């Protein structure tokens, strides 16, 4: 059995040393801060209090002196609340001035202090105590004022907890960790007091560990000190693990010291040693896990931020493109309108052939420019996720293809290649489509076929397969590399290496637009090629009906 008085002696030395260290640590961390000064004062009062308690309880020789010390202890304990109140308000960053409490707590504390020290308000007398026949020092007999005393303590505690929890719920993460430390400190202090000073001392009439309740104030102050001084607070789990391991280690060590035989020394010492190793491993693993989690969280946050920035940038780019195109398109439309009127003879007959010819060129160029602007506008809208396609029922594909043929046959003829349309014998079903957009998509594909073919030509075939309309655009041109095939419809402004040589003014957006339009039609688009020089086949599949 561990000698109680011996344990008490060890504990008071440990608590005092640690407490003095904490007071200095916090005070010198920031000498000018009121919070730190108040903390140091609180610590000194607390240490003074537990020392007085200790001294008042050890000797049965001079009960008169014990009573004086005991009363002083009660007095100092209540004085503690004055710096505690002001410290607490600062610590949680409370902006309100509770005028009532600001007066009540200091004056109430002072009155109770005087009553406790100079009258039998708190301690009537000191009596020697025993536990199962063994003397354990002296304990106070409480006076009539003790209800007021404990009522006051209870009132301040409830108020503090109420404010603390309210503030906790409103705080940000870093603030929360700081408050968690404080909360845990209070919690340990309250639980220890309940166990040792209330349950054991009053209920079980075992006053041996009475002082331990007092000593637990070191947890409250220790946690708080840590939260004040450290900027980067550890997750509270690490600290709790350390404290638990530390507390068990101290108990085991005391156990070793209390051994009586050599054999006892050896096995208790071994137990202590094994525990130290496991305790160390436990702390290390908790630290590692927390570090790992922190790293994951940081990486995730960096990625999230980058993703957000990218998205913002992308949207800004698209918005910018749209605004620019709008400003380009409006004047262009009016230019084309006037050009139309001039060529149509609205302002008189054009007699000069050269001027007429140049104006015709101007018209062709402006048409091309309008096409580019429209394409860019479409891209921006697709990228913004806007509905660009307006599907209508009962659309026939053949007239669309015929129009495309009419527009592009002159191009093919210029290159001396053919452009053919192969229809199946039977009538084709109608589809749901946006006539204009579908035409743009198919024109882009057929146009490419002509652009990238020098010998042979381009054939358009129409088929019905699995209740789907399949448009096959086949050319005998330069073909597409396997690698390039993959990226064909995905990226904008991407062009094949070969293509750049053959057709220098391409922009690499035609197929992207085509694929977006076909997808908006709930269709599919893909390409096949045997390789460079072996021609290409483009497939467009659209649902029927
Ligand atoms: P552009 O033709 O303006 O470069 P596109 O988006 O229409 O842009 O085409 C992208 C790229 O796909 C072309 O640069 C070319 O490398 C390749 N390509 C498209 N169609 C064909 C085709 N019929 N034959 C060979 N290559 C093609």
C-alpha cells in the first residue's frame, strides 16, 4: 500500500515546481500582455492556496496554527477569482463589459476573503482525521458560511462555462482549438474535484486524497498556459495522450519507490520500463497520425484552391471572349449589310468593274470573318455550359447535306477532287435537330475532308443502323496519326502536325465545335484512319425521331 502522506509530499513538490515554471514561462513569453500578467498572478495565487492547504493538513501538533493556515487557504482560493474573471474575459475575446459582474466578483471575493480568514465563516475548527484507523493529518470542520462560499464558486463556474460554450460555437477553427484546451483544463479540474473532494471525501468519508482535487488546478492552468503561449496549437488529442501516459508513468514510478523487497523492486521496475516504451510508442503514433492528417488536409486545400482559381480564370477567359466577339459581331453585321446593299444596287449601279470585284472579295472576307466569330462565340457558350442548340422535331437530313454540297463543291472543284453524296434507296426517317447548328457541324467535317485531301475526293454516305442515322464522311486524303485521333474532338486550338503544313491558316476549332453540337443532339461523333496518307473516315450518329 502506498503511504498517503508520502504520495502527498511528492505531489505537492511536483505541482509547485511545475506551477512556478508555468508562471514564469507565460509571463516571460510576453511581459507586456495583460493576459499573461493576469495568468501569472492567477498561478501564484493557486500555488499559494494549495501550499496553505497542504501545510494546514499535515500536522496534528498545533491545531491553532492549522486552523489559521486552513482559513487563509480558503481566503486565497476565493481571491483567485478576481484575476481569473478578468483573465477569462480577455482570453475568450469577449467585447461586452459585464458591469454587474465586474463589480460583484471582485467585491464578493474580497468580502468572502475577509470572512473566511478572520471568522469561522468557512472553517470552524480543525480535527485530526483517520481512515480505517490510520491517521491522515487534519481536516477542517466547515462553518455556516460554506454554503455561501460554494454558492459563489458555483455561480462563477456556471457563468464561465456558459460564456465559454457560447463563444466556442461561434469561433473559427484555430480559436476553437484554443478554447478546447481551456475547456479540457476546466473539465479535468471539475471532475477531479468531484471525485476526490465530493464523492470520496464527503460521501465515502475518505479524506486521504482530498488534496489531489486541489492539485488538479494545475491541469486547468497548464492547458491554459499552453493555449496562451503557443501560436500553433497541437491537436488536443496529442496533449491528452501525453498527459495520460505521464500520469500513469508517475503512478507506476511511485509504485516502484514504495517497494519493500528486492523482488518487488524488480518486477515493478520492469513494469514501469515496459510502460515507458509503450507509452512512448503510443505518443509517437498519435503524433504521426495527426501530422499525416494535417498533411492530407493541407494538400486537399491547396488543390481545392488551385481548382477554384483555374475555374475562375477559365470563366473570366470565356466571358472576355464572349464580350469581345459581341463587340466584333455588331459592327461586322452592319458592314455586311451595307456591302449587300451596295452590291445589290440600292445606291445606284456599280459601273466600275474593278471596284465591284474588290467589293465582292470584301464580301467573301467578311463572310469568313463572321464564320470565325460565330465559331468562337459557340465555343465560349459551350464552355460556359449554356444551351446553344435548339432542337426541333421532323428535320430531314438530306436537304441539309444538299446545301452543304452546293456550298462546298466549288472548293472541291478548285482542288480537282470529287465530292459525292451516296443515299440509300429507301426514304430516311426524320430527326430532332437544330438545323443551323447541325449544318455547321457537318460543314466543318466535310470542309476538313476537302482541305486535307489532294487526290481522290470526299464521299458522304447515309445509313440507318440500329435505329440510328449514321452519316459517314470518308476521304482519301492525308489521314490522321493514331495519337492525334484521340485528341481530335477534345481540345480547342489543337492541330495535327501534318495539317499545319498543308493548310496553314487552320485554327483547330472546327472539330471541337462539331463534337459539341453533335453531343447536344444526343449523338456521337468519332473518326477512324489507317494512318498517315491512308485517308480518314468521320462518323456522326444521330438518334432517329
Ligand atoms: P482546322 O482544320 O482548322 O485545323 P479542325 O478542328 O477542323 O481544325 O481540325 C483539327 C485537326 O484535325 C486538323 O488540324 C487536322 O490535323 C485534323 N483533321 C481534321 N479533319 C481531318 C481530315 N479529314 N483528314 C486529316 N486530318 C484531319
